[in-house]
C-alpha cells in the first residue's frame, strides 16, 4: 500500500521559504537594514506597512488546514484562497518547537543559532538541556549569542513586543531568542488578540510576535482530528477573527506555525530494550529525531543494533552526513556541530523512539508528535493579510 504523500520526506527550503526567512522579510518591509536580501515575501504584499503582527499557532501544519476548516469558517476561507494570501513554507530541522521558535526569532537556521534539538547534550559538561524547561542549562545568552530579530529591529527604532503566556517570560528560552522584545503576558486566545492589537499601536513602527499553543497541546494528547483538536482550532481561529476586525490600516498580519504533526501508530520503547544503550553515552533530541552520542569506536555496533531495532522505520546516519544533506541550513557552525549526536535517528511515517531516560513518562504516550522530516511535519502555512 502506498503511503500518504504527506508522509514522504520534505527538504527545508532554506533562504527562500523557511521559518528562518519570515522575520528578515518583516524587518525588510519595516525598513530595518539587513545583512542580505530578504527573498521571502518580495511580491509587494508588505509594501508600505509600518506595523506587522506575526501570530504563531503551535502545531498548525499546512497539511492540517483541510481538517481544520471543519472547525472555522475563517480557516476554510483561508484554505480555499478566499481570504488573504496563503502559501506553504517549511519548518527548520528538527521540526520541533524550540528549534522552530529560535529559527523564527533569530532569523537564521538551526546550524547557526545552535538550538538544534529539543534536548541537547552540552559538549562542555555532558549534561542534557531541554530547551523548553532549561533547568540547569547553560547561560542562554552564551548558548545562543547572535542578535535576535527583535534586537536588530529595536536598534532601528521599531517597537518590539512578544505576546505570550507570562509563565514563559523569564525562562532560558525567552532569554535566548526573544531578547529585544518587551513582554506582554496573555494566556487565552482572546487575551492574545487584545494584547497583540495593543502592542501594534506602539511607536511609529511596530513588530509584534504572538504565540498560542492550543492546537499543539490538543494534538499531542488527543490526536489530530479529535473533537478536542477541532475545539482548539476553533479557539485560535477566533483570535484571527478578532485581529482581522481591528487590524490597523497600516498593518499586516502574518500567521504561521512552528511545525505540523502526525498521529503515531508505532513506537520503539528504549526503556524496554536495554541492549540498545550499549556503547551509547546519551540519547537526546525528541521522539521523531533522536541524537545518539556514542562511546569512541562504538558507532558501527550502535548503528547495527539500532538499525535492527527500528526495522526500516527510521534512517540512521552519521552527524556529518546529516549536515551535508543540508538539514540544519547551508552553514553549521562548529559549536552547533558539537551539539548534534554522533548518530541521527530520523523516524519516518508514523514511528517514534520513546521511553528515554530523563523524559517524563507521559511523553511516550502522546498521540500526536513531530520533529521528523515528513511533509506533514515540515510544511507550515504562511498566511498574510492586509486590511482592504
């Protein structure tokens, strides 16, 4: 039986159409000087704007729009090309939240900004840092030292604001990627819409980044297409409706996502296969793309054992090959390279590697997951709207 085309691998479109290209295009539209030409959104749709809101809907992949249209007339109109302008772009690799958020907020691929996995081993200490929690992790400003798009924009006089849950305000990830933006706490979809509109009114030029996790959370726990997932779609679509009602005439709204999602059907439980840890110093990454840090000289044996265990449901390649394939961008710095495992386990179709020591037990039971290279995970929407 032929698998869905959405489960086939998709290459990230670095420089022309990834999440890393969205903010440089926004900055160019606002007149902020850049290091190079912004290749995305060059068709004039942002010409003359002085205010830009970028709304990121976590987990709202491009190939989910058809199902999502069941829950919202606005999403249906967007999907059918009847409202604004919709185009697919790609996430960066791996297709997971911290990597994608960093790529968007820093305006560069993971190979440069270095937040190149959901969980990474710190080369200097051997400790694992989970970027969402950042407990005991390295100094964020050192781990991700590049200027963010907000720092660049603020230096040019643009009023920059991040609208998101107040609990994230002082986290390591926020310090690493949202430097330069003022923080407006907002939790519910209605609050996010209201604070986004408030922030857009700041200054002569403004850039607002807003975030909602609802669709991702529902997909993880209940699965794509579930009643809970459709309810989450409806709630975030209401945010879009609120923004469209009161969007300033000199503003543009960009709606995108950090990744899509697949409903898992198969899992390899590492905690039930202790022989797979022979020769392995650490397992990092996430369920759909694992990084294996192996003992010196053990790569061949580890590859053989894992290849047998995944049984064709994942590809196991070396770090250098993953870099050479361009997964992490056209440039992977030495610092970023050291954070990738010696071996990369890239899961295909609807398979994941779970049950890794140190991860909360519920992670292994999540229905919807992402991080892999399938089109279902990699393709994300970029929808633009201007009043009138």
